[in-house]
C-alpha cells in the first residue's frame, strides 16, 4: 500500500517540477526587456567641452539647498582629492548630487567628467529596492520616495555607477540621496536642470533622449578624431538618459567597463520569476517528503517491535 | 563706349563700394554689452572694434552671415557665396534659451537640417572667445573677463574655509 502511494507521489512531484520549469521559462520570456521611454528627456555630456569650472556643482548645491561645501566651488584643488588609498576620486554624497572629476591621460590635456545619477532606462536601484521607493518616470528621471525608504542601502550596492548616497549625518529618518533630474520642479514643466543652464561651455546638452543620440552620432561623424566612436549610455546597462561623449576610451575617464550592456535586472529577472512558484510548491513538496519519511519510520518501528518480540520469546525459552 | 561713359561707370561702381562699406561700418557696433548672466557676473563690454581689427575677416566669428565668404569645410558647400544677411548679431542665430521646451520643439521641426545641434548664445560666445584666446595667448580664466557680483560670490561659496577631504564616508 505504502509503495504505491510513494510511486504516485514521486510521479506527481516530477510533473509539478516540470510544470514549474516550463512555467518559469514562459514567464521569463514574456517579461522581455523594457525599451525605455523614447520621449523621455536626457542630457548628453560632452567631455571634450568641459573645462572643469565646477559651476554645475555650485548650481546644484544652490537649487537643491544642499549644505555649504568645505571648499569654494571655484577651488580646483578638489581635483587632487583621492580616497581609499588613491583608488577612488570624489563621488556623489548627501551634500553633493553631482561632482566633477579630473583625469589626466598621458600626452593629453586634462579631461573632466561630471558625475551624477545617469537615470537608467532600467534602473538597478529600482530593481533592488524592497519597498518600491524608486520610480522611473516617463519624463526620463529616476526619482525616489524618501518617506518609504527604510535605509537598507541595497540600491547603493546595486547601482553600477556608485551614485545613491546615504545621509549618514542624520540619525533619524536617514534616507538615500541622489540627483532626481529636478523631476517635480523643472523636468515636468520641460525645463532643463540647473547644471545644464549654468554650464558656460554647453558641455551639457538637454533634450529628448532619442534626439540626443542623433546629435551625439552627428558630432562623432562631423569631427573625426575628436571623439571615440561610442556614446556611453546608448546601450550600456540597457541604456541611460544621461550619456557621455568622450575623446578617449571611457575606462580612462573612470567608467567601469565590466557591467556591459545588459541592464542589471536581466541578471536576476529569470531567478526572481521562479520565486513565487517555489513558494507555492515547496511547502507541498516538503510536506510530502516529511510524510514519506515518517511512514518509513513507522515501518522500522514495527520491525523493531517484532525483533523485540522474538528476543523476548527466545529469552523465555 | 567712349571715355566719358567708362568714367561714369567707374565712378558709379566706386560710389557703390563707398556707400556699401560706409553702410557696413555704420551697422557695425563699436561695443557689444554681454549681459546674459548679470545675476552672478557683471556685464562684459566686448570691444567689437578692437576684436574686428584682430580678426582676419568677419567670417572667423560671423560664419557666412556677413557675406565675406567662409572657409569652414562644413559650411562651404552651401555658403561659399552667400550674401550678407539682414541680421548678423550672434543672438539672431544662437538663442539664449537653447534648452527651453519652445526652442526644443522648434529645433525638432527645423527645416535647416544641417543646422541641428547649433550652440546657444553662451556656448557660442565661450567657444569663440576662449578658443581664440587660447590660440592667441589671451586671457582664459573665468574672472579674467567676468567680474563676479556679490551674488556670484555667494553662489560659488567663496568664503568656504573647511579643509579638503572632510567628505564623510567617501
């Protein structure tokens, strides 16, 4: 009797397992990839135009009402600052949503690169957030709701650009801070960010992402030798809304080449699709295993009892 | 054609040239006040007379608009023999609000397809001025041309005295 039920149970388990696998594959395929908001706005950063005047930092500081800086914004000694034993240049933090860093490749004039949130089409911060604090808006910005943030800092680990920063200075209600593209105060009304407006060199070009790509490719074509043939952010990490034109390979201006073109969510999407099914099936599966094991134990006990009886009988003889 | 006719023609041509150049010189401003960032910086008095003496010809700054021809490879196919335009001031083509939504939608319907990605006024000034200043050894620092207003000083936090590297967790 128990043999038949065990066989039935195993067959059922295999069937359920197969269904899970097939179901998972289908779901993963259906999820596909998000092609972004084509009419979303963005900024094209042209590193050949930036002169490192840091006016964008000052404009951001003023409009976002950020704390006073340690050094004036026209103090260029900040470019010499390094952290973690010289391995890291300045990064964004709770008091600066954008920073400009200087790179000095051999045999070339210094190149300055502005750092801020790149407003990914498929943001890793958003995928990693367990309380759904992040939103990618159709206007192109990646914004967040500080009131639901629990301060887990998963987004800081997930971001391939090391952008979200933690407000370590406040003990209560500490949240993650980053550039939000002035979504509420400017972007919704079609206004460019303060950093773009102040830039004396027009190193920052504001426009629809699709138009910026056209402009970027045209600049590369029109000025042979000025740029490398790549708009960083066109394809990288599934596409970003802030993109870069560079005169030298992007690795030499501090971009990490490792993440590639796949959005971060692609690495976890298939796995995450299986999670609900695992939650539904595993309890039944393991209850089955448990019952099976218990049944086996019953047999052993029975046999043991018989043996004992034999022993007792032998003892009596 | 007798000698008298030739002389008359010559005189007319001469008169035209004189009138033409007088008109051009009259149109040309001696000074241009650049005051688009007066909140943070004092207005810059651009000495147009002095600069036009330095420049080889008008097209160095004015491209094809002054009717003096152009040597830029990208412009020459259409504008090698373009006439002088009615308006030749920078701001007539390089707008002061290149990223306003009105301007962006205008650009997207731009019929002059070769003029896309045209810099705004501030970009055009800075590229032209500092580009030339670098070549000619002119001043290139921000405050060499732009005296800061008190608001500008506040904007750049000129009184910040903290030490470098106090950056929290960095």
